[in-house]
């Protein structure tokens, strides 16, 4: 297992729709193990393939007891609304308030290719939505009004310069 380098905004791969995962083999298991390792090292609760530079519909998460690998993820149902702060490892964890569905049902394949459905609420549901967005080439800042989006990007760019 190894910790991979995290892809940061505005690298192009983050804005591209990922390719479907078609092969469920040992290589994919290793990739998922690396993604978990990378996510834990960065103290994140979710990580999509885009965030290590791969244009693939794949993410891993470990958030409030919901630990899973999701290949070819889709949000098939949503309910309610939640408004709270969100951040992204690819944008230096600069936080911003994002409105999301309070409950979400995720449909995806595990690392063996078996389909499953999982329901979550609160923070874990937010994570489903954030990571599925990554697979569709979408970032959390794409949900923000332009002015707030610019503020997040500006702060991220500034903090990066000091590192
Ligand atoms: Zn993210």
C-alpha cells in the first residue's frame, strides 16, 4: 500500500467525467487500498479517484461508521435538506456552506463488482453526494454562488503559496 499524491484544484482531471470501472481485479483492490491509505493520511472522510489523478468513477469513504468502496456510483434517491460546512482535500479543506440532501441512497458496485444500495443521512449522506459529484467531474465549489466560490479559490491559492 502507498499514499498517493493528492490532485489539487484547478487540475483538469477534477473537472472531467470519470470513465466507468469495468475490471474488478487485484489491481482495483490495490488501488482502493491506496485510496484509503491516502484518505486517512490526509485526515479526510472520502476520496475519489479524480483526487489521485485518475479519471475513473470510483471513490472510497469512511464517514460516521459508513466505510465503503463505491465503483460506478449513483445517487438514486434524495430526501430533505441540510445546510452545513463542507471542504475538499483537493481544495485545501477550505470550508464553505453547501446545501445538500439530508438523506441519500447510494447505488454502486463494491471492489468485487457486486451491486449494493446504501442509505445514509447527515454527514455520511453529504459524503455520498460530494464523492459522487467528483466522479461526475464536479466539485463542491460548483454548488456555490460565484462570489463565494471565488472566495474559496482565492483563500486556497493564498494558503498554497505559503506552504
Ligand atoms: Zn472532494
